[in-house]
């Protein structure tokens, strides 16, 4: 189990405005990720060092966004002004996670502008909706060489996360590996003062460390 990506929901400026602002702040580039037809969302991604990436996601005016938990979560966060949506861990063995959580993973896909169809399975979005400190889990079915962290030459590194929540709650949800997935990052757990979840992320950039 490893940290795969962190997800940021757009604010009032929409996908274009939000990514322009973050790209300027981090002095790096976003790539068009494409549409998630099953979830009614679309994203842009910034590759990060260490096999991770930053996703900025927008809900679409599409029936799927009303039915799919991920689309619902993105819509709610954006209507609240946008900001950090959650963190996502990747596993090789999804069946073990399915047994632990007690439900089946759902398929996801998005077709990139270059025509490549990215495919994966994911689980735990409903848990994230109910308690945003919890990660959801993804298992990639696509070629590892096409992983979003390989979209360009990563220039930015995620070095720290501030999470309002309880690490024991996370460990109880997905098992100790969920905490181990954050090894290598500086993680500050703080007591929730309102909604739990990611408060901030710190990145190492060409301009120094930037807190978002």
C-alpha cells in the first residue's frame, strides 16, 4: 500500500482557473487527464516525484455525477468553495481490501487526450464522504508506464501533509498499511475543528517549500 495521489476539488474559478493558480504557485505544469464517464467528473494532473501526482478535479453537469459517490463528493466540496478533497492509496491486491471493507471495488476509467484509456478499480469513496480523513483505495489496471506520475518530468515533490483526524481511526479503517503508506512524508495529525480531512499539503518546488 502506497500513497498514489492527493485530490483537490475546484473552487469558483473552475478547472482552468484553479489549475492556473496552483501551477503558478508550484511553478510546474498540469496535464489534461480527461473525463471520468462513470463518475461525471474530469481532472487535470500534475506529476510529482516518488511516483505520486496531484489531481485537480471538477464535477460535470452529467447524470453520473448525481449517482456516483465520487461525483457527489466532488460536487459537495466544490459547492463549499473548493479545496482538498482527500488522499488516495494504491494497492496491488484489491481483494484483500474488499474483504476488509466488506464490499466490492467499482471500475473507473478516463480517456486521455492522446487516446489512451486509463483503467482502475476503486473502493472507499463512501467512507471518505462520511469521514474525509479516510483515504480511498485504488488498484491500477493500466500499464504502470502510463501512470499519471509519468505524464511529464516531475519537478515538484510532496513532502508533508497536515490532516485533521486520528491516525488510529485510519488504521482501523484500512489496517496499519494505510498509515505506512504515508511513510517518507512529514505528517501532522491535528484534532478536527470542524470537518476532518487534509488541511494543507507542503511541496518542495524550484521556488522553495510551498504550503497549499
